[in-house]
């Protein structure tokens, strides 16, 4: 094994992490997944070893790092449901913040110099201007967003102390599935819009609840910036190359700059699946910003990153093909 090329991927059994394992493997690295499988799946770990462990477990982390000697860490492991974070903030601060501190300190002791962190547009809160640039004020409106911002600040301080070169990647709405269908999204409960719509199209769910149709957005439903998960994955490879070359710390949005309303996404999903999607209009959800759209300029200028799969048609088409492939995986996940 070429240890020079190993990357530790926390949360590599999850949605974005598994697609990133594929991308880093294609770029010539060995991805070592470190995941407690609390919300991920062993079947999605295909491009390198799976080491089952918790980021809050120092001894287990030490053992895995001593075995593989990674040159970099990509840190996806976290809980990522906004609603759950509001109900159980302690769970989020424990897993996302204490877990990250434990990981960061362990990584520092092993003198690993490159750290890439999955942050979120939830760090911006309710945006004052659209598109949202990286310099927008950071005022999260839920514990999930707070937990991400806290880790961003911890990493900033470690970089300032000369301990890490860091890339903080603020994703907008991850969506779609690997075009070869080698992995894809499988959450329970599923809260992301596109799979939720498609589960109505497959008949798995009876109807889609739209959370408010009285926003000032044209058709009244919220606007989101959907970025294909394969594009997110390639952004990680480019960010690693960048911080390895420049020995720098960067913060970059990963979004497309294009927004779609919920109704537009439903209509395109109906047309791609060729099935009707029954829907009902519910109340607005607290903490839902009407419009979240990234400025993608910095990612393009700094990383030369341009989304290749993030047009809405490709996103929904890959997600639809994956939804239909998912059943056998679901059954094996149930056996876990
Ligand atoms: N999916 C999105 O739209 C989105 C948007 C912005 C940011 N993010 C961030 O990207 C990352 C990945 O998101 P995702 O959608 O792939 O989530 P996911 O739930 O599919 O994956 C997270 C993985 O981390 C693992 N994990 C959780 N806690 C752990 C712990 N203590 N120790 C070890 N493993 C642990 C889970 O088992 C799971 O496999 C998260 O940090 C999330 O906050 C996601």
C-alpha cells in the first residue's frame, strides 16, 4: 500500500463521503473510511477499507491512523438534520463539535497537515443578499449550523497556530447520485427534497408536503441551489490539491449559483419519472430561509471548480435511477 497517498475519510459510508471516496480513488489516492455506521452503510464503502469507529473514540482513531498513515483527512462524519438539531441540540454539539475536536486533536498529534471539512450554507443563516458570497455574515439559525460554524472557527485557529492547512467547504443542497449508480443517497428518515419527491413517484410515500407556498419567490415556494454530489466530490479533490500546493487555508462555497423553487423541482421530477407527484401544502418550517443560492465565483476562480453534473435534469435523472436501484440496498441495510 502506498501510504503517501492515503486519505482518512470520516463519514465515508455516508452520502457525500461515499461519492468522495470514489472521486479520490479515481484521483489516485486510497480512501480509508472511518465511520461508526450510525447513519451510513457498509455497502457504500467500495473504494478502500472500512474501519468502523467513532470520531469521539481517541484510541480507535489512533489505531487507524497508525495503521494507514494518511496524509490528509476529509471530515464528513456528523449529524446533519436541521430539525433534529433543534430538538436535541446536545446530540449535535456532542457529535459534531466534541467529535470534531477529538478528531482534530488526534490528527494534530499525528502531524497530519491537511484537513478538509464539510461545512454548510447553514452557517449563513437567513441571508441578507443573494447570491451568498463567502464573506456574507455568519449567523446560523439552528444548532446544526452553529455546530458547523464552531468547527470552522476551531480549524481557523489551528491554521493560525501553524498546525494545519485547511479547506472549509460550505455545501449548498447536495443532490443526485453517482452516474454509474455505484452509490447514492439512503437516509432514514429522508429529509432531502429530491429523494422525498421521488419516493412519492415510486409509490413508497403517499404525498409530498410542501412547507409553505406563500414566500415572496415567484411561485411562493422556497428556492434552493442544488449541487450534484459527484461535483461536490470533485471539489474535495481540487481543494486538497490546492491546499497541498499553496499550504493555505481556504473557505469556499460549493453551489452552482442557480436556484430552483420547490414547485419547479416537483414538476421536473414528474416529467423525468413520468409519474404524478401528489402534494399538499403545509405550514412554513421555522428556520427555512426563503432563498439560498450560492455565489460560485470563488470556487471557480480559486479551485477551477465548475459543476459538470449539476443541471437540474441530470441531478433528478441520476437520483431517479438510483431510487429505483435502491430497494435491494435498503433490504440489505435492514439486515445490518
Ligand atoms: N447532504 C447535504 O446536503 C449537506 C449539505 C451541507 C453540509 N453537509 C455535511 O456533509 C457531511 C456529510 O453529509 P451527508 O449528507 O453525507 O450525511 P450522511 O448522514 O449520509 O453521512 C454522515 C456519515 O457520518 C457517519 N457518522 C456520524 N457520526 C459519526 C461519528 N461520531 N463517528 C463516525 N462516523 C459518524 C454516519 O454513519 C454517516 O455515514 C456532513 O458533515 C454534513 O453536515 C451535507
